[in-house]
């Protein structure tokens, strides 16, 4: 029996978003060359394992994705998004996705009964397509065209920042700011904060723990495939072509991480939080692969739209693991209201995707374009694909008021007063 757990703190409140940080880069000597059959990141990790022993999965994942020069998201030569990349995201499939996200956020803003400036934060903005679609809707639907809107993008990759700058245009009332960590975004009591995290948490480094015959939890580590270290092997990996450089092994004894999981009634314990005494309010959406429960081993790699071995060409493949939404809700339960998760398909449909689709089809000038629009929309809500695989979690500051209309975060059923027992 194995279980995944994220290695970094999750946001516990829209008033304390600055507590969320990506794990810091390791301070080991960087290696800027690769052997003929090894990637730069691969050789770097092999050298580190040789010097210090097997690594946690979290360290392996962090270096593969965020090595300063050759990590998957840091290397400009890697084609990450789109049909020519390793995967395609919902915002890239259809503009309707971002438009409906914007409508949900504005609905929460209007129900809060405030007219303060808007601050919108996106974690892991990708190419900037989602934010561009959101801002386009804001410009059309917010009556006061002079209302200040501040955009804060948390992005560590210089390459991705350049792409985002080309796609997201600042205006007279829209100012865009980039941050390397959430810690740079300070709490503000004079703005209404909106948070969007689409396919962000699935890429955060994880720990994998396995329960032994004695009932103790031991951490799964990454070891070199060429060295014996006396630790129990979890998997043996081979692929067509060259042998893989790494394998999974089980730590010989419980680690600090496994001790916390095995001895805590809460799966997330002692989270640092900082409260605001007079919150204006806020809302957010977390959209990702996952379910409302813990997973076994969902750790996987993607290359050219296909799943490959997690040890295949480190630094050249995307690494991801399903999100445990129950874990997220538990972490935020003391300070925010959470709604859902609910599947992406019903979420988008109930927000008006069919109606918006009809309008787009009427505006399309050719039958070929209409087919493209129809196909893209259907893909977003496909119950056998993205419509079910992606889950949506709504979050909001716990309000001082108890007005049911304020607490209701449509279309989440668990926020509807009519659906609650005794109402």
C-alpha cells in the first residue's frame, strides 16, 4: 500500500496566500554537461546520488522540472504546451474555458457586495492564455472601465514569463506583475482577491510513502540503477532503447515525512497561517487532475502527449501526480469555505457552456471553423475524458455574514442552502 503526499505547504486562506512557496532549489553544484546518452539533469542527479545516497521522489521531481537551466519548465528548447508540445491544457483548447472561469469569479465578486479594486492571482500561468481570456471578459462585463485590476502571476521560468508577457497586455486600468514565489504577494485588505490555479498542484513535488509489513510507513526513494545500496527495490524499470539510470527503492527506516503521516490524525498538520482582522473577501478556483480522496501511486511522466516511464529522459518530460482534493480541503478548513470538488464537465455546462457555444457557432464564418469550435467544447466536457478527469474546487474567505445568497457558490451543490439537511 502506497500513498502520495505533497512536499510543500498548500494555501490555507486567500488572506495568507503568501505562505505558499515552491520548494527551493537545491544548493548542490550544477553540472552543465551531459554524457552522450544522458541528459544534463540525469547526470546531475546521478552524481548527487553517488555522493549522498538515494533521493526523495520530491527532490527528483523538483530537479527534473525546475533545474535552473535544464529543468523541463526552465529550458527554452522544451516544447511544453500545445499540439507540438507534451500536453495541451483546457485554456488552449477553447476560449470558452477562460470565459466561464471569469464569469464565476465576477459572480462571487458581485455577491460579496463590494466595489473595491480587484486583484487576481494565477499560480502557474502557462502561456498566459487563461489570464488573457479572463481579462477580456472583465473588460466587457465590469461596468466601471476605470476600476483598477492588478494581475499577479507566480512563475519561476524566464522562458514562460516571456511568453506570458506577449499574451497578456497591461492596460490603463490593468497592471500585470510577475513573482517567483507566492511569498512576494502580500495580503491586502483593500482589494478583493481572486485566485486561479489550473494544473498547478499536480506539478508540485511529492513524497511517495509505502506501508510495510510491520505497519510502519517508509518513504520511496530514487536510487541509481548501477549501484547496490542494500535497500529493498520497489520497481525494476526497463524501456525499449537504453536502460534507465534510476530505480525506486524503499528507505530502510521511517523518515521525518513518513513519521508525520503515520502519527497525525490530520493529513496536513501545523500549517502556518496569518489572519487578517478585516478581510474584504476573496474567492478562488483550483482545477486539476484528481479526486476527493488519497491516491496510491499516480506519479507519471508525459512526453509528446504519451505517458512514459518517470525515469525516461529526466528534464525533458513533464512529471505529474493526481491531486488529493480532500487533502487540500482539510488544509484550508479552518480559514476558508471550500466547495466541491465537482467534475469539470458539469461545472462548465452549468455555468453556461452550451449557450456560449451556440453564440460562437453563429459567429463562425465557415463550416470547418464551426466543427473546430464544436469539437473543442465537447472535449472540455467529455464525461469519458477531461470532463471527468479534471475536478474543480471552489474556495472563499469564510464570511462574517450568514446570508445564504452570499454563501452560495453556484454551481457547487454543497454550497446551495436548498441542498443542506434541515433547510
